[in-house]
C-alpha cells in the first residue's frame, strides 16, 4: 500500500535538499523531504555563501531573508583571504596563501556573504515549507526502488513506524554516505580520503583581542605539534572553529583528542598558555575527493555531497550543491509541467557532473597548496575563485550554441554572452525600478533583443505558441528596459538587431549577433533543442 504520493521525494535536509525543495516549490511543484536529523543543523558549518548562490536565492525571492542573517559586513573577511602564521599571537607576521577574488559590481548584483549553516538552514526550511514542501525531520530512508513510472521509497519516522512514499522522481541529497546512491549501485571515482580532521568548536573570549581585528577567511597556525591547525574566521567567534588534522595511519583517532588535548592545541596555536578555552563540540570528518559516475539514474537524481565530495578548501561544497539543486529543479519542473523534451533531464548529468569534477579538482588543488604539498604544476592549475563561482561553463544538448572545446573552467572570467555561460550582469531601469539582467529569469526561456529587434519579438510570440514552450521576449534599449551602467550589446556580443536565447537559469543557450533572414525557423529549432527535443516536435510543425 502507498501511504504518500508526491511528485518529488527529496532525501536529505541539509542546504542542498532544502534548496531543492524550495526551488521546486517556487515552480509550483509539491515535495516531501525526509531528514534523519531531528531538526536543522546546530553547527555553523559551510559559512561562505557565494555571489552565485545569492543570485539563486534572489531569483527565488528570499535573498533579503538570508542577507539579514549576516553579522555586520562579512565581505572584508573574504578579502582578507587565506593566511598562515606560526601562532595567532604573531598575526602581524602572517603570510598570504590565497587572495581570492569572489565578486564585484560588474559581474553580479549580489556579493558573497558569511553566515553559518545553523542560521541559514532555518530560513531555507521556513521558505521550503512556505512554498509547499512537507518537511519531515527524524525520518530516514530505508530503501528505494524504481520502475518506468516512478520511485517507491520506504521511510521510517522517529517512532520507528515505516511507510511507503510513491513519487514520480527522487532527489538524493543525503550526503557523502548517500543511501540513495548506494541503493542505485552508483560507484564513485577520485582520490578518496585525503586527510582526517577534527572540528573543534570552542569559546575563547580573549582570542578576538589577540587577533587584533585581523580579517581573514582562514588562518593556519604551524606551532601546534604534530598537526596543522586552521582557524575559521567566517564562523564568527561564538563559538570559534578550529580544525586540527589527525593521522589514522599513525594510529590516531578522534578518541585521542579529549578536551584537555584540544585546549592544549588551541593554546599552542594561539601562543598563549593561559588562554581561557571552553570546548563546545567536537566533530570528526574526512576530507575526500570523490565524484559519482552518474548523477541521473532514470528517475533518481544525486545532488550535493551525494554526487560530488571534495575537501572544504575554497568553500565549494554547499554552494556547488545548491547550484546542483537549482539546475535540477527547473528541469524537473519543466518535465512535470509537460513542456520538457525527452532529453532535458539527461542534461542535468551532462552539465553538473562536469562542473562537479572541476570543483572537486580545484578544491583538491587548494588543499594541497594549503598543506604544503603542491608543486609548481599544481599551483599553476589553480583557477581564480571568481571563475569557479560565477564563470563555469555548461556543455550539453540544452546549450545548442555551446562550444564543446571550451573548458568548464577557463583561465579567464568570460561572462560575455557566450552560449553555455551565465548571462552578463547589467543594471537596467524597469519603469523606475532598478533591476539586473539576472532578475529576468526564473520559470521560462527569455529572448533578449535590442531596440531594433522587432522581427525577433514577433517570431518569439509565434514560436512559443507553436511549440508550447514558455518563452517571453525582453527588449533592452529604446522601447524596453534601459541599461543604466554599460551597454548590454557590448556586454553580450550582439548588435541592436541581434538576440540571445537564455534559459530559466540565466545561462545562454544560443546567440545571434545580428538579425537573420528567417527568425521563426532559427528560433523554433534552437528553442526545441534547448528544451530537450532533438528536433521540432511533430505536432508543432
């Protein structure tokens, strides 16, 4: 007997699962989310929210709710970069290991921000529920099977009562040990575990004074014997987070770190033997690099750590997972609303697995540099953070105009309107309201054209009606939205009679630099392919 029937079942209630539920809810898709924890996270993990992540929250309409959680202006801490010193008391002599560029007014309407997972998960949960998700904590997945028509899951609640959930699709966002992935028999490839660490959350009221107000993302102290300890600044100071390494190959385990030893490590790293330290929590974890061989298994999808697991260097984990959630949500919504072609859902794997591989490799490069194990070739392979967070490129059949030879992460930031890249950010005047080009996209394709793009707007109306694929046109320039900071044609590489076809996720599918002889034929072919059809649907010819 089926106890619950739902379009989408989401397994895992961390940032990725909650974002999946929230984004699907914004598309009008009902979901059930099961999470084995009894509530949202108590730990201030994953504290760096990238500009692209904030753009996605902006599109869903709740970026202000997340931004309100910021304690002061966290941006200077990001600008402080990754530093290293002998002890924290010698902070004036710290050397810079990384000075990442992360955002800027010419590339995004949003800025990176610091906020612990313990705070923003509560907002994500509230917004997911508000958008129609049935969030069930203290509920775990027991088993999952699928057939041609859907997915059947057995779940167990906090009272150890089991029941059946029947869904058209299932999203496994259940972490590195994902039961969803293992149930589907999906293997992983990569370097495996590369280090072991112990997160020590602690209070030390005088540490702020010792650090002299120095702003940084992370500071490594080399003085603590037998380990390398990093102090995270983005988590704030109540509690602080330190993460010493330990070495199982030397017989070490978390049991070898009683509170007394943790206090000693913190004091040694600080350079103050009398520092008042209170250990609050201790959480062991592994830094691993593993990528699932498939992100889609018929009606089951993997996202976040269930799909790609990598060291935290760079802060790519939760952010990349949230980007997975967004990419998948609009495609699932398209399938459930009936306008996606048979190939659209396949493009989730095609696009996000290549990005996941690239993110995992870049996290590994940063990890080797920070731990002193990188050679010159490794250092040269490091790509700037702004390219990783905003400049990654998609390759799939849903980007029919894409360049397959272009790397997922290029050596330079390219947000110039090229197919496969996110649309350039340009500020626009919309009837007296200041909006970004990024704000134009959410639930449908958008054809952007200039002041002389009349033939494109006429064609778009006919093609959308013919193909039954949601599409609208936005004129930028005379008679439409007015750029206020720089030329949109220069930004996007088109003339005033050219056009861009942009997907619901703000990624460019095709670019026409100038007018064409038959815009109806051009647009019909490209839009159909971007929506997952190999050719124009038979009934739409």
